């Protein structure tokens, strides 16, 4: 179990919040977040592991920094794919992200904060 | 070959299913569905680039990289409310987990005892036998206590409450789960009642363990035979 001061973010969590925030009101699903963390679809960097990503998403959702919703089944079925679980950043999450960026100005998605 | 039939997708599906087998149904469903969606998106993108094999390998790598976090997440689920009631209602999972924790200490303690005539105590700086047996008997005691609580909870439903019953996928699985729990209790009993005047009780437990182990091996052979006989169901479906 990683020790952390209450209210602080792990580097991965800060990156995830940044990735979700960059998607705005469209929301982001797990694979898109994983791609953003690795630097985009064309990046050669390895994608984050499923367990690591979804555990972090679960933590952020439980802490109220992200909200999530399953997309409509009919829409997924029409597109011929499984339903996506979409995530949005909450007001609390946006505040925490702003504070994390202020603490580390060079922080960008795809890089861990210093 | 369909996306779902690639080795990566099948491995990811198998891992998600195994990981969430005895988890709360809602949480288990959400996790499996989320992984299925992620894998589908990744393989669809790889297929679009004509790199399905590489995409499949990448999925396997992601599953492997995430396994430690998966196991930590799964262990964390056991701290949720009402989880103890579920384990009392379905004791096999908890007993098997404790058994797996107990076995290394039990084997080490037995090996230490067997080596003693050859390597007398004064040759070693520290006598490992005592602590090893202490841990073995402690875990064994927990198993026996838990088994008693589970039996008692069937009489007084107050402890179980509304905890759902785990539904095995087949009669073979039900038999294996029951047998594994009984194995755990009998090995625990043989370890706890091992020394002194309680030795004969431990002997009875050890006899039961030997019989149950033979039954378990027979069930294992049966399970493998069933899987081999139904192998055709696991071949990849080819999309024409």
C-alpha cells in the first residue's frame, strides 16, 4: 500500500485526472485514458496495465474526483462494440488537478509530475 | 479470426473472470465489462492498422503488468461491509486461502523436524522449528475456528443475514470446493492437534486429510477429462 498524505495525488492519478479533464464534456473511457497516458495513439510507449489503470480510476471515483456512467446499450450495440464506461472530472477533481499543476508547473499528460 | 478469439482477448477475459469469480456480483460484472470494452477498443485499433497480432501481444502484456494491482484491488474488496457474512455463508474460499498460507509453514516445519536427527540443534544459530510450528498452528487454529463459526452460522442465521450463496458453474466445481474446504479443515486439525496428548486427535484428522486428498486428485483428473472432451468448444471461431 502506497503511503500518501491525505488529499495528495499519486503521479499516475494526476496524469489520469489530466487526461480525463482534457476530454471535456465528451468523457473518456479506459482505453482512451491509457492511450493519453502513453502519449497518444502514435506513441511507442507501452500502455499502462489494466489492473493499474482501473484500480486508480476506482480510487479517484471513490474519492469523488471522477464521476462515471455506462454509455447507452443501444448506442454500443449499434456501433458493434461492448458498452464503454465514461469518466468525467468533477469540480473537486478539477480543483485538486489545478493544485497539482500549480505545485509542478512542468507537469504534462504522459509525464509524471516532479 | 474474430477480435474475441485472439490470444490476448481470451487471456484478458480468463484473467478478469478468474479474478472476480468470488467477488460481489455487481463489482465483478462492472470490472469484467470494463476490461472487455478496453480490450475490444485496443484490438479494433490494432486491426485497423493491420497489426492484430501485435495488438494481441500488447493486451497480454497489459494484463501481466497490471496483475499486482489487480490482486491488491481484489484483496481490498474483502474489506467491504458484509463480506465476512458472505464468507461464513460460503466458507470454501476463505478456508482455501488460509490453507494456501498455512502449507509453506507446515512443510517447512515438517522438513525442519525431519532434518533434526541429521543436523542437531546446536549446529544452527537459531531453532526454526518452534516459530514454524507456532505459525502453522496459529493459522490452523484460525481455519478451525472459522469452520466452526461457519457451521454455527447455519444454525443461527443472524450472522449470515442476507449474504448470497455462491453458485458454482457445475457439480464438479461444487464438489471440488467442498472437498478443498474439508482438506483445509483436516490439515488444520492435524497441525493443531499434533503434539502431546492431543496427538491421536491429530492422527484422525491426518487420516481424513489423506482420504480427502485422494478424492481431490480424482476430482482434478475428472475436471481435466471433462475439459479435454469438450475441447472443441474452446477452438477459435473463424469469421468468413
